[in-house]
């Protein structure tokens, strides 16, 4: 195998790993048939997240609220939510941003505000972002039916289900005030029908093809060291 073939193969492996759809071998532990069937069904063409059916909702990523987060390292959380946001911008996926009572909880974190220049923030007073009509209307106006939610609250992901949307909660780009709170929130969301996902899973699933013109921008946004190395080498050898 020459260098170019190696780099092409490596890029494909990165995408499969990030999306989390690499097949298990025969030695892998057996999974519940119902869970396996559900997982397989999630990845059928009709169920996949695409740049044409998805919309991102960023909820309450505010300076004051971040001081109370205890379930995830703040630098990791900022890295993940900013990376997800940058990748969605690269893929031209609509982004809706909302904050709550900024006089109480402060403005959007500066790292995210810097990426979202020109994107309007909807400030509200409601605890549940979906109870604010402007937020729900902004999401619905995109015409997208797959809602990706990240924030400091699980309420919008559950509430949006009642309006006919399929919702995906980005767990590693969200935060909670205790681990117990987060664990219970995830259980509640799953019971309601919300799909838990990771920040890189979402971006690479929507990217779909490493040959897409946005691929380099998406992997750069996600800032995964191994992907940056492979794509950097690929670019170098493509000009060799």
C-alpha cells in the first residue's frame, strides 16, 4: 500500500470511528436484539441526519450557568460545543441560539459568541426554551424535522417531540450541575424518545462523504488530533 492509499483508507476509518458505526466482529459481546434493531434502524437513509433535514439549537451556553457545571470539564465542554457549531456552519446547517435572563446568568460564553458573529440570539425568560414561541417558531421556520439540541437543559429536546420533530441531544456538548442530574436527564430523554449523540457523531454523520468539499473544514472544526494529522499528511502528499 502506497502513502496515498494509506491516507485515503485512514480518512475513511476516521469517519467511521467518529460516527460510531464501525461494525463489531464476531467476538464482540452480544447485544439485545431490540436495541440492535433500534440502532440499525436509526442509520437507515430515512433516519439519518443530513445537511438538508437538520437544525441545531444552542440553549443557554452562558457564562453564569457554566460556573455551576460539574459533570464535564469546562474546557472539554467549550471545545465540543464550539467544534460542533463551527462544523454546522461549514455544512450550512441552520443554527438557532437562545439564552435565558442574561441579567441573571450572563451573556453567551465568549468562545461561542466569537464563532456566532452575525447570528441573532433569542433572549427569553422561560425555563424551557421551547415554551418561548420565538424559539419554537425559529426552529419550525427552517422546515427541518431533525432537531439537534445542546445546552444546560433537557427540556427543549423533550418538548419539541410533541410538535412532531425528531430530537437529538448532544450529551458531550451539554452540561449539568451534578452527575446525578445528568444521568436522570438522559434516562428521561431516552424514555421520551430523544436520541443521545456525541458532538463528532453528529458532524461526521451529516458530512457523510470524505470527498465532500466541506470535509477539511468539518474535521478542522471538530479539532480531533488524529484526524488533523491524517488530513494534514493527505494534503501534503497530494502535492508531492
